[in-house]
C-alpha cells in the first residue's frame, strides 16, 4: 500500500514535511480550475429552485449568465482552496508518518490501513476550520443569479434576484458584520459529518488503488496510476458524501435572502418533508462526475510536484 502520499524518503525529514504542504497547494489549485464549473452546477441543484435535472441546470445557467456563470465565485476558492488542500495533504501525510514512526520506528514505512484511516480523519477534522468559511463564501456567491448592480437603484438587495455581494471579500465582510463568527461558520457541523468520513473514503481508496496498480509498492506511482486512483477515489468520496453535502449547501446558502433553517436536524426534516428522500441525493451525478477530474487533478498536482521537489532536493544534496 505504499504510495507517494504520506511516505518519506528518509533524507531531509524536516523539508519533506514542508514539501507535503507545498505539493498540496499545487494540487488544490489544479483541482479548482478543473472542477469549479461542475461545482457551480452542483450547488445550484442542491440549494437552488426550479432547475429540475442536471442538463436543464447547465442550459439555464448558460442561457441566463453565459459561460461566466459557471465560474462565479472561483477567485476566492482558487486562492483559498489551494491553502486548504495544502493543510489537508500536509496534515494527512505528516500524521501518517508520525503513526508509522510510532508503530514501526520508521517514518517512511508503508502505512497500515488503520493509520491511513486515522490520518484521514485528523486531516478532515483540521480542514473544516479553513474549509467552512471558504465554502460559505463560494456558495453565497454561486447562489447569486445576476452580477452585482453598482448603479443607484431603489430595489433592496435582500430581494431574490438582486445580489447582496460584490465579490468574495465583500461577501466575507458582510456575513461577518451581520452574522458574526457563527455566520462565517454556518454549516460547520454538517461539514464535519461530511469531511471526517469523507476523507477516509478519499485517501483509503487512493492508497489501495495505487498499491493495487503498482504491486511492487513503489514510493512514487506513475502519472497514469495517480490519475486513475485519484479519479476513482474522488467518485467514491463525493458520491457517498452527497447527502450531507446537500444539507451543508442548504445551510450555507440559507441567509442569502431568507433564513429557513435552525440547524442540521431542522434542515434535514424540512428538506425531507417538502421534497422527500430523493432530495438528499440531488446533485449526486454531478458530484460523482466532477469527483473524477477534480481528484485526478488534485493527486496529479500533488504527486508530480512532490516528486519534482524531492528530485531537486536529491540533486542539491546528493
């Protein structure tokens, strides 16, 4: 089960730990560029009204907002999710190395399944602190269906159809002023319930498939192996995370114009009573479809940049 994720080379141990964070940043940036258009569709399906199915949502967004509509709210995730991914991969890899050190006395030892699972849970828990405000701002911006109107007009911005936010910084500042820290972290409970098990179903399949595709257990798998294993891991993780992702999206979109939900349980009950069980699987197709290219880009960016940094380190310190 040895993969490039979470394994060290045994030399320059401190720098290797920092390299995981840097490589995670590269992977995060790559995944945002690849996956944001589908992420916009997913959010509209889960938290919006009147879109019907995935194809109808795509056509509606394109007709009303052109291609730019698919990239709404991308600037903030591009800057912040790169940092977020840096933390996820850095925490996961270093936790995994620490567990291997404690269990085997060797940080570079191939991790056992229990260590991968525990490191995944730690990464998921830590990531929520950064990820919740990022997701809230992204979703609030995605749920705005028109560009912000700067001209003086008499229509209150609280009316649906007339956006409240000029951009990510304005959105963050507005939510902080009106709702405080609790507003910035709206949906944090749902995100914990999504991400802690979600990262287990992200890193474990990736580690397993890399080990299966590369039975010799090579430290750094080849790009095609990373692409396939990362894509499959993304489909599994995002597919299974969809029900709680729906709840999180609704809680975080709540408050753009109206406040409907009192918390996670209230959101689940209201959604079920009004739309039935199927509502919790809304956007599962988009989640699964976007999960493959996003996770492939994430792991490719991570593994290839990590390999390049290790090669440079080896050349500098032969």
